[in-house]
C-alpha cells in the first residue's frame, strides 16, 4: 500500500450517486494509516480512519454507517422497468412500491385465511380454506361452521374414502366416484377398444381387440399400440395373408402351396419340375402335359407325356420315309430327296413317277407309257407309239 492510493471496488449505491466512498492517503500521514471518506445525502462528510491491517473491519463499519445515515442500500428506480412485475416506480421517492392488489407478506392480505405466495405476490386463500362458496371449486361448498373449509358437494368426492373402497376410487379430475381401473358401470367407463361386462362389472376387449397376447388366438399376438390382435409371423387368418401361389389352411392357420403351384419339385408330378420363379409345375424338358409344352411342329403324346413330331414333320431322318425322304432340320419337314418323286407332276413331261413301293424304281421318274394325254402332265400322248411328247 506504500507509495500509492489504495482503491477498493466495494458496493455501488443508489439513488443518483447519493453515496460515495473512496480511500485516500493523507499527505504527511504514515503509510499504515488510511482514511475512508463518506458523503451523505445532506452533504455532510464523515471520515473513518484505521491502520492498514484493519481495512476489512473499517469497510464493514463504513457500509453499516451508510445504512444508518442515508439508507444507501435501498433499491432506487427511475421507471417501472427498474422494478419487479408486481411493483411500480414512485418517481418522487425514487423507490419501487407495490401495485394495488399485490403483496409482499401475509399480513398485507388482512385475512388470516389468506397467504401471500412468493410466486405471484397476490393474496389467495390457504389451501382448502374459504369465506363463502365462491372461494371453493365448482364441486365444493364452503363449510363456514367447520373452520371455513371447502368440502365436496353431495355426489362429489375429494378422496377415495368417500367411495366404495372395493370397487371405486375418487377421480382427481372429475371429483366423482368412478370404477377402479378395469372396472365399469356402463360402456362409457371402458376404453374405445373395450366393452363393459355388466355381470362382472369389468371392461373386456371387443372381438379382435386386446390388452395382451392372452386376449388373442394362439396363432395371434397383441399389437400393444393399436390394441388389435394380429397374425403371428408364419401364420395366416385367410388367403390374403399368404403369397399369391399359396392358400391358408384354416385348421393349421399356416400358408400351404395351392394344388396348381409349387415350392419344390416334390409338389409336382413325377414328369414335372417346379419353376421357382413362377411357382408353377412345368413338364420336364422333352416331356409334356399339353400342346403348349411342345414345339409348333409337335404334338403331346398324353400316354407317354412326350412331344412327338406331327405327321409329315420330323426331328431326324428316321421319322421320314427313308425310301425317298430325308428330314429338313430348319423346317422339321420330311422332304423328297433329289432324284426321287412322290407324284408324276414332279417328273419331266415324258416321265411318270413310279409310286409302287415294291418296284425297283419306286419313287423315281421313269419313261411314261400313255393311253391318253391325261397320262402325260405338261404334254400329250402320241397314240402311235404311246409315248408322252411335249406340246408344240
């Protein structure tokens, strides 16, 4: 502290800087002695002095002196915004004062049955106390004889003890006796997904609704959110719960493959296989159940479940007349081999087709012997030598 004027931050006072304190070092005063100068509202000045080691004590004494001499710690104001919500600013006194209808302490309520809550600063009756019926709830009356206490009107309640302790409780919202949870007197005492069993006076789930799995079928579970019984995974209620190629077995409550569909080859006949993309049984390659399983040049041999060539069609030469035909693979037709014939029109004008299968020239064109021009296609019959000749 030696060689400098000591300054303390201390407290700030109002109103209008009515208070001022600052420590100084007096010229010629030993360094261990300080003065505290107090300026009071009537312009009087008070000095306090002490040694340096007594500064904390002097500070406390100074604040106390200010409180006594000038009321410096009182809250001051210049506008309502400087005050609390329940106060306004008395600008003449520069002080916050109570608004009308508000309070700071119980005694300002002027009623032994009222209190001043710190939260609202507005006088209100002590809990359940009253002067008349209007001071109570709509379901209560004021018992002026019974220590000015609010009591339930006939038909209302404020505790379970007023109700049938076996079946009822007092509703904290409606203040009437209502059935205990799960109990009922009518349908409106239950939830929307329940009905009242008037005999047992209990709320029970509607058909298909539930509170737990116990209320559902063995193949169902309870959807706790919607209070609805739903099908367990892997089970079904009807065909709509199954894939398009399956049906719901009403006894097993499981989806099974329909008779026209399949999951594996075992679901098909011995000559079929299961197409797992369509879940349909199809004939194995080379086998058939109808014309649709065969190529356009084939028919289905229903007895042997095999596709066979139509008459005149073929897969190999063995299916054609080997005496004069061979199989044309691109068209699957039996075609006449070069140099062979099946009718005379396929021969020259002076030839005919030998169609006698026992002839050594069977299915070949041979010189024609004619009796009439009808025997010479594309020519005429020379009746002199009975040979077919071309037309001039």
